[in-house]
């Protein structure tokens, strides 16, 4: 059960984007597992990809195709990652792009392929080919929710949100969906996420906005410290809004704030739906000498199995937090200056247990489904935060049985 997260009841269409979601039988039976997005001519597209050196065939192909510009279609399959599949995997990704191109009347290099699922298996190309043809015949602008379901693997529910913002007296719409539940520690984005808007934005500006947004959203989440082979996040702007081209600093900032809200929502939704998660946890590290120091400490705590299992057990064994903090390779860390709070409960003051702290107070915080851990280093004015989840029995079961 996802932590305080519900599936969206509907998502706003984006003028200039048509979608379809079909059950191709790539791995799953009786559920959608192939999604096609068709973008209007003239759309600008920005993307970020995994920095895992064992990146999947579709990532390699998508990187090559997006550099050529004029992207017109996105193809996503779930159930098979097409990763560690050699030249055949690349050929299969290219063949899939060619099939999309033939069906839509565009060039193969205008198609970006994406895959998620089991690593090390070749794609079922018969299923892919027939699925693509069926998807191309069923495109519509109101299929965002179906698409959010079609890209799922171990997710328990679809993840998506829509936002609107008024600029120049006209409405601009942003809709985003994501999938991911495990193998989540993005070094760019997350497993798979797609955001579209009808705003008119120059390519270079769109790239900058996405890079900025990712730094405040997807690059601050972790379930299990593992960066996927297939991570990808795409932002498409169709330019179909009546607001005109966004160029002024004020207009772009208005748009960015709405975009950041979308990115944070679909990023944190992945944590709320983390495999086996029962807790949604924010770790704030503040007053540090450098932002990099704060980031290192935040992730050291978020990645500690002992901290995460204590969170699952509702056990306020705060010594584990101190352990994870103390092992950080941060030269400026001075434990005698550190203050720590669990929610509103003061735990550590100047490196020592707070006089007001009791086990009962700590227990009350750890029993909550949403927990904030605040760590003040008191060595500067830098800060950083990450979102994470606990580590439960179910996480082990899900991943032990994943290929069964």
C-alpha cells in the first residue's frame, strides 16, 4: 500500500500530444505494457538519462536520436528492460523505432525508445511489432491515465499530476506521469518519467529548465541506493498554447514553478510507492559548510539499512542515525556541534542527547507514516534534503520473487 498516495482520477490532455496504451504481451498478460506518444510537429523535447555505465540499449538509441532534434514520438514498453542485450538489443530498439516511424509517417530517428523491466532478456519483437501497430491505430489526447498504468512494473498504482498556470492571460497546462518503485537512486532522474506541456519554449531554455527541475526533484529521491540501467525523464513542449513563446524571465519563472511542482510530485510519488514502503521520510541537513557535504550526509542516512529497518519497525533506535551520520566522509563534520530533531522532538543538542528527549516521544514520531529527520551541522549556511522510504520484509519478498 502506497504511503498517503492515491492514483489520479484524471489527467489533463496536452494539445499536441496523442497517446495510446495497449496490451502487447511483451511480458505481462491481461494488462497494458506498451505506450506510444505522438508529438506535434515543431515540439521541443529535453531529456535526461541514467548515468549507470551499464545502460540499456534504448537509452543508447534515445541519446543518439534526441541529439538530432525534431523528436516526434516516444515508445515505452514495460516488463523487459532490453538491458545487457548486446548488439541484438540495440538492433531491436532500432527496429522498434522504424516500425513506429512507418506507422506514423515520420523518420525512425524522430522516435525515442524506452524500456523498463527485467534485465538481460531480449525483447519479444513479434509482440513489440504487433503492439506498435495496434497503438498507432488508437492514438487519442485523453489517454494519459492509461499511459501511466501502461508503464508500470512493480508499482502498486499509476502516478501522475496535471497543473495549469496563467501567463499573458492565457492558460498553460503541464501533465506528468512516472513509474518506479525499486532500483531507485537516480543520478539524473528516475526509472521512467514523462512530462508534457503546451507551452512554447526554445530548446536551449527547455534543457535548462529540466536540468534545474531534476536537481530539486528526481535527484533527491532514493528507495534503495540503486541507480537503474534504464532511467529516463523526458520533457516535451508542443508550443500549442495561446500564451505565445515564453521568453521573459518572469514568464519563464512562473512556468518553472509549476513545472517544479509537477516534477516533485511525480518524483516523491515513487518514494511513497516504494517497494514495500510503509514510511515516507524527508531528511533535512542544514547549516553545513558546503552543499556537497549536506548531500553526502543526507544520503548516508537515507541509505543505511539499519536506519531504514528501524523506521519500518517504528523503533526509535536513534543511535543508528548517529552511526550513519558519523561515518560520513565529510571533513567539516563536528559531532559536538550537531543538533537533531525527529519531527518536532529534539533528539540531539550539541552532539549529546537532549535533556527533554524521552523514548515515548521518539516512539510517537517513528509510529507516524510520514517522518522528518532534521540535522543541523552548525558549521555554515548550506543545506540539502532527500526523500526516502523504510526497508520492510515486503521489499525483500518483492525483489526475491521479481522474475518468478
